[in-house]
C-alpha cells in the first residue's frame, strides 16, 4: 500500500526505515532521502511508528532502585 504518494513510499518502505531506527516521521523521510510534501501521509506514518516503537514510561537514566535510594 502506498503511504506517501508524493514521495512514492509504500508501507514496506516505512517499515524498513523504522527497523533501521527511525523514531519520527521526519526520520522516515531522512532515511529515504526525501522531504514531506503535502503532509497527508504523516498521520499514517505516525500510526505506524506508534505501533512499532514501544512507549517507555520509566526514566531511561535510572532504575527504580536508584530512585528509592534518593529518597
């Protein structure tokens, strides 16, 4: 399925960028060497990114033991 008609990006292209480390819509464009044009693809890309990139509610710099020790 085409995700971005302006840049001829298919869903597999977006998935490939995500697998390579893309974490934002602009990372996807950068990976493929293009830029957003009309912007209609951005919600779909954002949805794909959200499904692929886990949300981390914890602080990446400290674990729970570090936080408890600081109290």
